[in-house]
């Protein structure tokens, strides 16, 4: 049974000049990004984190399965250490939110 096509009702087609301006601005933003392995202790509002994760979850993936999982961790204790979560199964990670 073929999938039912659902049109994107919120699609906005911009004029060519506007598309060019937007693509240049988007490229400039993406070109500034860097991989960071040094983390700030500056607090980030929970709403900002939720908005970022909600946006990340809209990214397309194979078969539209979105197989990723996100962990949001907070460190309430003074001097708490960031856990090494890169090599552990998600079920083994203690998360403080």
C-alpha cells in the first residue's frame, strides 16, 4: 500500500533574491560552527535547550525513523564532573535534569 502524501501546508516559496540572501546568511552561520570539546559552566535556560532539541528532532533521517537519542544533563553539585557518556549504553547513564 503506497504512503498517503500529505502536502506541507506551511511551505513558503521565497522570491529568488530573498532565497539568495537567506542561503548566504545560512552558509555564513554554518561556516562559523566548530566542534567544541571544552564546555562552559555558564547556565543555559531549559526552554532554549528544549527548543534546540525540538529543532534537531525535525532533521530528516533514513526512512524518517529519527534513530537518535538526546541526553540533557545538569550538574547540581559544586565541582561535579561531566560523566564519560560516549562509550556507555544510554541505559547505564545517570542523568540529572
